[in-house]
């Protein structure tokens, strides 16, 4: 990312982060997050969206548990100051920045200060929240208009500046934001304004987040129902005849991994391959990487091998990361995929093959079983005597493949392209594990099993109900040898295969 460059003019992006589900970020929001160097964010920005900003400087300006939020003037001045320092700033807000987000005030101050800014609208919780509960805000059968209001008030007294009577007369669906802690007052206002106490209402908590909950009722009983269910923050209220449509349309709980929490122990980077597949099935994913993929400290050996790559008969890529770091090295050395033209190319499995194909290389050989030993056997049967093979992998990675090739009389060079750095498990992740909140732990390598168990104090640190999913036999063998009972080994030893094995085992087929 770019650093502070005093001379250059800064810029501020006022970005809507959506209601929480990272899949609801806009493409422009993601582009902005990739291009800025500092993020100024609020309490309502979803935790998984925040994970995407890990490499950036982050400034929190939301409310703390016991403290007050940073006041609006100070936020405005902070944005101006950062921009005048030449920083590229993402001002990240929950939902849409201009729907009760005070984005308008920030934009006005930036304009006044002559700072360049761009507004990136977001998906508002007022529409997406009901949608995730199976409630369309309009529907030809039930509502032809909707309004979004706030029940927030400055001081004690009636809800500020809302003409409830006009609202209920003129509008079918009413979405109330910032109203869940004052639900009694909101209900009273609506009944006073003329709505029947049998009028349908829903309260949706943590919409689009893993813990989403909905309570439905009527104006007459919703306050008591929400209190019984201990509905907390953030939550929104939907009022109108669209609410009962959820009976047919509610879809979230039908996904096969709904209500299932999976801990993913691999470094998913920004793309979140495994997490993404699991989330799309409805799982709550706890990202608890035990290793992080990093560039090598000294890339001279890698660069030297890149410059002689065409001299090898075969080039083998032993992971997706190997592909990405080798291509970075090619670029650094002002080369590209054509450097591989004289060689035959092999990938350890379909994921790695796909990464090569994305870069214009179709591998000549992918073994049937996706483990390095079988790649060795497959290669040996293909090689002419005395072949030379260049294998790209992780620093300190497995050597079996090179050993197999050498003992078959070939010349094998094992060149690290990146390294895995051990990372400590976050205390919250460990606590979730120990408390039995994690239904499944997914392991994609032996080292991740070892590191997780080190942090948890051995297999006994995991409650007996925790189910274990492993990508392949080698990982499973390590898990068993350390005292874990492996619930499933992926039928196909890929991230896709692992995700679908978990889904098959964990999720009942939904009844439609
Ligand atoms: N700009 C935001 C709204 C900010 S006001 C948007 O467009 O969504 C804050 C209120 O929004 C909260 O008090 C709550 O009523 C609602 N809200 C925001 N995110 C929510 C979520 N994930 N689930 C339920 N309500 C949410």
C-alpha cells in the first residue's frame, strides 16, 4: 500500500460497508479497500468486512461498550487532517453512508475544506435486513411503498420530528432504525397514529451476520416478544403487511450449514476460498489461521531459479501460493508465463492447476490423488531418464517429492517460493473453541493441526462434541496421532471437496 506522501493530495472515500455480510460489499467498496492506506470505521462495520482491512492502518471512531462515540466534529476534522497529509482514506460506515450515517455532514465538511472525495453507496440494512429475514419491503400483494425512519431521539421526549400519523397514512411498509431499545415507544406512536394492534411487525437482530435472529408478532405483542427473546443491538423493526410473507419466503435457515459454526485454520488471505464456500452454504466461519503466508526474507535463490527456469524439463507447483509467488517473481524479473514455454508443467492438485490456468498455463500433469507422494509416482512414470525437475513450494515444506524423484535417478531442485509464518491463535477464538461454540474444525495441513493443538493444550482442549474435518489422509493421520478423532476426510482432497464433505455430513437436506 502507498505510504504517506506529503506532497500529494489525499482523498477520502465515504464507503458503505453494507449491513455486515461481506458478500454485500459493492465491487467499488472492495476496490477502494485495496487502494487506500487508512480506514476510519464505526461500530456497525461487520467483523468479516473488518478482517479485509487487516493490513491497513485502522482508526475506530465508533461507540465503545461504556464510552461515547467520538463526536461528529472530531471525525470530520480527522478526515480533513488525514487527507491534507496526503493519505488515501476510506471512511467505512455500516449500511449506506447516507442512510442515518451522517455521511452527508462528512461530505459537506470535506467539500468545504477542498478535499477530494468520492461517495460509494452501500446496501442499507433497512432493505437487506428484511430481505435476509424473507421480508420484501414492497410486494404487489401487500405494499407499494416503504419508508425508513429513525426512532433515535436527542433528549427525553417524543420520537423526534416524525409525523407518525402522516407516515402510517401514506406509507405501507415502515422500517425503523435505531429503535430496538425503544420498541415500546415506537409501538405506542404507531398505535396512536392509527395502526391496529394486530398489525404485523418483525424485529431483526444482527441482520446478515452469522447470529441473525428474527422475532415476529403484532404491534400488540412485539415488545414483549422482543424482550423475551432478549433482542439486542443492532436491530431494526419492520412494520407492515409484508411481514407475514416471510412464512413462505424465509430462505436463510434453509441453507444446509445454517446454524453451524466452522473454524477454518488456514490462511485464507483476502479471497477466503474455503470460508467463502462454507459461508455460501450458511455456515458461520471463524477464521483462525495458525499460519500466515508471507514472501521470503531473501528471494535471491528464487530469483536465480526463475532466471534459469527454461533449462528444466519439468516445473512442479506444489500449492496455489507457489503459483502466485512464482508469478510475482517472474514479474519482478521482467518475465512472464512465456518463460515456462520450454518446460512441461505439473500441479499438485486441481486448485493449483486452476491457479496456473488463470495465468495462461494449462498443466501437463495433475495426479489422480492430491498428495505429494502420488505426484512423485505419476511424474516418475512420465519422465525420461535423467530429467531435471524444478519444484516450487514453501520454505521448510515437505521433501518427499524431491526424494522420490532423486531416488529414481532424476535431478530435482526444491526451491522455496514463500514461507509460512506461525501465528498465535486469538484468545477469542480459543475461548470459542473451549466453550463448545465451534461445531467443526477444518484442517488443511498437518502443521495447522499441530499448531492448533499446541494452542489448545492438546486434544483434550477441544470439547468432545467438536467435529474434525481433514483435507486428506496425511492431515488426518497427524490429527489421529495427536489424539483427535477425525470425523471426516474430504472425499476429494481440495478446498471444494473439504467444504462439500462438511456440508454432506453436517447439514440435513432442507425440506422445501
Ligand atoms: N447507515 C446504516 C444505518 C445506520 S443507523 C444503514 O444504511 O444500514 C444504525 C441502525 O441501523 C441500527 O441502530 C440498526 O437499527 C440498523 N442496523 C444497522 N446494521 C444492522 C444489522 N446488521 N442488523 C440490524 N439492524 C442494523
